[in-house]
C-alpha cells in the first residue's frame, strides 16, 4: 500500500509518499487554512499514486479530526474532515497523528 505522509508544520507543509526518496514542501504561512493546505498538497503530489494518507497535525486530535485550532496557522482546523477533503475512503490507512513528526 502506498501511503502519502503530510507533515503540517509551522513553517512548511512537507509531503512524502511510499516509493519516493525526496520530500516536497510548500510554505505554511500563519494564515494557512485547511482548505489551502489540501489544495497545496494536491498540487504537489499530482503525479504521485497513493491509497492512504497519514497526517501529522500540530495539535490534539479526536476521531481523526483536529479538536482545536493551532496557534501558528489560520482558522478552520478544528473539526475539519480531512478524509472528505482528500476524497479518500476509509480503509484503515487514513491516520491523523497528534503531532507534526509523522514519518512514512
């Protein structure tokens, strides 16, 4: 199974997928919203194939959704449905981690 790992940091959003050796990134500005993050990730990985997503989020998570807004990013993160936004069905591979140090 190919997994796309998304690390949402305060300075950058980093992505890496199974089978790729080099990560890609874009700047995470203090105004970055989850919708902007999704659009940025999709643009970076348009040529990658993956079946599942693992997300490192800088805050508390409950039932695969952020519980609170991060202090260093824009608004709209609390309760955001990443699975619906990425348009991937849940197959046991979609994970949202509590910290932003997720590794593939």
